[in-house]
C-alpha cells in the first residue's frame, strides 16, 4: 500500500504522526473507448480554448468560475496558506458510540499507520483507548482541496478512518417512498419473518462479484476466438400478483435450497428398505403404495358399501322397514340355530362323560371280583 497523505492525529495535547493509505480497492473492469469503424483508440486531450492547442498537466492549474463566467485563479500555495487547523492534521473532536454514526454518511475508508518509531507509543495508546471504550472518534481533516469529516475505529489492531459526508449532504427521505395508506397484515408479516429466519445469515467472505467474473469469462472467450458464453434464462419476476402466495413460495423455495445445501432442514423423504435386510420380505409385502395410485378392489368395494349404507340410512321408506324386520327375523333364526347347535353339542358331551364313568365302575367291579377269587 502506498501512502497518499502525511500528517498527524491531534488527540488533545498528543500529536501522532501518521501516514494515510487507501483501505479499499476497486476490482471493477474498466473499458477503453474505440472507434467502431477501425478500432482506433479514443483519447481525451486537454486543449486550451484560446490557443486551440493541447497542453501538458504541468501547465494546468485551478480556478473558480463565477456565475457570469469569470474565472478566478486559485493556486496550491493559496490553499496551503488557509488558516485551517486541519490542513495537515486529523483533529479528533469527540468520542461517541458507534451506533451514533449513520451508515448513510460512510464514504471512503483509509488505514492510518504510525509514521516513525516515536509515533508508535501514542498510536498504540489511542488504539487501546478506542478498544476499551468501545467508542469511535469523530474527527475533521482536510484532503484533496476540502475539509472533511471522519470516523476513527480499530480494525485488526489498526486504526482505520472512514470519511463521512457532512450531515447536510444527506438528502431527506420525505418523498422517496410514499406508502399511500397501504397496510400490512399480521399474517403477511409472519410469512416475511419465516422467510427471514429460513434464509438465515451469511458469511460475507463467501460473497463475490458474479458480474465481474462473467465479464472476465467473456473477455477470455473472445481473446481465444471462442463464442461468448450463453446468457442464462431470464427469471420471471417483477410482477407481484399475490403477495401471500409469493411469500409462501419464497419460504418453500428457501427451505428446499437450505436442504439441498446441507445448511438446514429440507422436506423429509421416505425411502423403502432395500431387499436383503432384516424384515425386508415383510416390508416388501406390506409396503404402502405410492400416493395417487389406484385403490385396491376390496377397498373400493368397502367404500362403495359404506356409501350405499349411508344413502340407505338417510332414506326412511317402508322398504327399509320391511328389510329391517326380515333382517331381524333372519338374525333371530340364525341365533336360535346357533343356540340349538351349541345345546346339542353340550348334551352329547355330557352323555359321553356318563358312559365313560359307567365303564370305569364296571371295570373296577371286575377287578375286585378277580382278586377275591385269587385269594380264595
């Protein structure tokens, strides 16, 4: 990094010599203007209107143009002699909580480096004071021909300074977004909250410039004589037909995306057990059919029977009464027949038991008589 400004931080009676360096850089791809007929480079030349000749940068100065077109020359020496305490100094004017700074005021960021060994001790002192207080320093400084507002904070043990826009440079928002009396329902807010929770956070280090990468691929393809990459299909967007439906679809799509990326819970899927494992045969026999398939014949018959019974039950006709009586009689006969059969069965069992008992008594008498004869 190259130093773009040398000065000092004024911290009360403490002065800290520092070097100023850009903390950011642009990776955007720049293009040159060319003549379409022959590809010749188009250049901007600095020409004096009075002499109609091109002039060098060393011959160019500054001037202020008044309303009538009069030009008042201003030299670098004139600007350097201005009675400003911030001409070569970053003057800290206050220490405030970071949330007091409106992000809309943020401008270019710079790193401040201690300029020399003697500046190291006061530099570290200011850095540690900012860390412990958990505050930022508001400062004024002059750079590139104008006085600016800045904010000093600590980034990785380095004091960084953000250029800030002056408060009167921030435009009012009164007429920017008129809601015209539009109201939002709680259900819509609930879906918006669900979408925010589903999308979750992001690691900012993983974000990159897709447009720049696409332009680089285009340049590489053209340089190698290949065809330009095909443009992706345009997404259907820009129309809000049903806000609730759009929110619900967004939540569902976010859940599916999180599930596919392994970063969240997606929709559960049920897979049948493969053959060859324990219980696979039983599972294969009892595995449910896919949703939307045809119902079995028995199920269809049962359903039809239930519907028929329900229809019959809703109709009060003599035919139903006669049918009910006939059914009752049939049930009574069936019950009587069953009782008779049961009674006959129990009678036969009792008779068989009596015969067995009589046979046992006769056998016992014969055995006793035989023993008496043998003893005589």
